C-alpha cells in the first residue's frame, strides 16, 4: 500500500508519495512540489531533509547507533581492520579471506605517489597548515592520474577509488614530513596499511623504525571509527561536487576543504586547543559558565552533534582507545585527559547540556589520543581525512552509479531588492 502525504498551500492541495527505507525515518518525496504549487521547501541546515537514497551507513541519533552496511561500528572496530571496512563500504559486503588478500594487495601496490608530486610540496611554506597542503595535493592528483578521471568508465572509477584510498596516507605522511622538515619516507609493501602510514610519518633515514603494534592497532581502529558517517557536511560536499561530473580527485579535495571547519572535522584540533585553554580541572566551572553565556559564543568543542542526541557510539570506543594508547605510551596522568573526563562528567550532569542533548562526539577524545601518539595538533584533521576518504569515495561511487542521479541545484528564498532601474553615478 503506497503511503502519501497531503500538502495544502493557499488554494492548492497536493498528495506527495511517502517512501520507506529498510530502517529509519520515512521520506516525503517533494520533487513535484514546485511544479504543482510554485513553492519551495525551506530547510537551510537540512535539519529535516534527506538529500539522497543510500545503502552505505545508517545512524540512529536517539539510540546512538552507527551501522556500516548494516554492521555495528563496535563489532567492526573491535574484530576487523580498516581495509576490511574499506572493502565493506566500497563493495557492500565483508570480504572473504581471498577477497581481503586481493584487496590488501591492490591497495598496498597503489601506495606510492608520482615522484613529481614530491616537488609539488616545495611550493608550500614549511609552516603551512597541513590541511591546506592536503587540499592542494589531493586536488593535484587530477594533474597526475588523468587515466582515472573518466567517471563514466567503471574501471577508471575503481582505479581512482583504489588510488585515493591507497595514496591518501602517503600524501598525509609527506605533508607531516614536509611540515617538520624531515625527508619523505617511501611506503613499504611488506607492512599493513596503518603500520605503513606510521612508518612513513615517523621513520628517519638514520635508523630502522619499528612500528609499535599496539599503536598501529589503535590508529587502525580510529580510522574505522572515522570511515563514513551518512550525509555529513563533507560527504554532502563530495556528492554535490560529484553531481556536476567533476573528477573524483577534485571531489575528495572539496570534501577535505569542508572537513577542515571547526564545526566538523576541525573539531578534534579545536577540542584539544580547548582542553589546553582550560588547563586544569579547577578552571572547568569558569569555562562552563562562558559556554552558557550566549554573548560569549564559546562552544564545548567535541560536544554535540546534529544527529546524535545521545552518546556518539564512536566516542565510547575512542575513550577506550585513548586509555589503551596512554597506557602503552606510559603516560600515567595526562592533565588534558583529567580535564576531558571531568569536563564530560560535569557536562553530562548539567541541565544546560542535558536539555540540549549535548554529549561527547567522536572528536572529544580523539585529540588526546592522537597527541599521545606523537601527532602535532595540526595533523589531527588530516588523520580524519585519511580515514574518511573511503567513505567519501564510496558515497561518490554510489551516486555516480545511480542512473537517476542529476546535478544538485538547490533554490532559495530571495529576500533581496526587487527589480529596479540603473541610476547613473551623477544621480546617486
Ligand atoms: C563531526 O555530521 C556528522 O556526522 C559530523 C561527524 C562526522 O563523522 O562526519 O560526526 C563529525 O563533525 C562531529 C561534530 C564536531 N563538531 C564539534 O564538536 C563542534 C562543537 N559542536 C557544535 O558546534 C554543534 O554541536 C554541531 C555543529 C556539531 C551541531 O550543531 P547543530 O545540530 O546545528 O546544533 P545547534 O548549533 O543548532 O545547537 C543547538 C543548541 C544551541 O543552543 P540554543 O541556541 O538552543 O540555546 O545547542 C547548543 C547551541 O548553542 N550547542 C552547544 C554545542 N553544540 C550545540 N553549546 C555548547 N557547546 C556545543 N558544542
């Protein structure tokens, strides 16, 4: 039985079809609203708008549920590895042992970048923000990999997807090395994805670098937690850029640019800066007062979420990983962690945050963890981008392979000047 919603505007009444997904809220298909009523819907932050149909990631914000292709995030993070999650997001199924071996082999053998990309870095200041460098370098991949930019060719789409998943850690590590003034380190094919990335970041020519397996496992899990998240701002940016037919390298560069914002992926960097600004546990009450003072515009970075109005399931796993990493690094009492845990305790018991349903999100504990791993704060969002690239490319691929997709072109509520005639400057 098809469901419908009746809409009345002025003297017009129209029925619009209501569609149900496999789980989650129904949608009202308003595609014919403008042609039948002359009115648009208005939803600037997309608070009540589904922009697409997708089968990749499902979030239930009230229940604190996150599923990648139906699998709960905690099971994937605790039992699988990041490349297995990449295969799942891209192809829709967990790989068999043979498929996993093949997928790992193919990704591993795409990790090197064109040698001339190394020269590309020379144009940046050493102290450039790593996200600025990443936006430039990932966009520049379109200048080096022309043979995988034809989005109408399934083979080229797959090659571009594998190149992006494989090369983003190499470019991220090169960005870090350039920032700290150390020589670039080539990937090694006998290392797993995340161990390879850690070695490219921290190895130096003067001595052999031994990957710490506990840290590699923790970072691999952090990549899984950040891999995809439905139609968030950066994924929506990638989809909109891709809807014009732009090549996948340009679309991912657009996603990186959007992720950089402090309200989005930049929150992990901002959350750590906030913890540093608070400094000690006894400064928390004064900071909380600033957050509550509307004129102050201070926000609790790493708290709140557009969708999660309950605990972000990733934050729970991030906190667990944080403790593991601190223990492994021998960091007994990190004052930032003390501040973070006390801040969380206070916020979760404070009416202001409770009534606004503000809970820690994935960014609240990731900063402390990444700092303990030795990454500078400016690299935190780069690491988020490394992980999210597979989600962006899986969502881009899903859109391009949907025969009904069309260029995204929203309309507006116009509140500017009505038509008026030009006035010569002598008469102004
Ligand atoms: C990510 O979308 C995704 O899925 C993103 C992400 C992903 O994986 O892709 O999950 C990753 O971006 C996580 C979010 C990281 N951002 C931050 O941690 C920055 C701090 N958080 C916020 O700025 C905010 O919570 C947002 C942007 C995340 C969500 O904001 P909304 O849904 O637009 O909510 P809002 O701004 O309308 O706020 C509602 C109320 C307001 O108070 P009132 O005006 O009703 O009195 O809650 C307050 C806000 O002032 N509020 C906060 C707050 N977040 C919201 N108050 C203090 N601190 C905060 N962090």
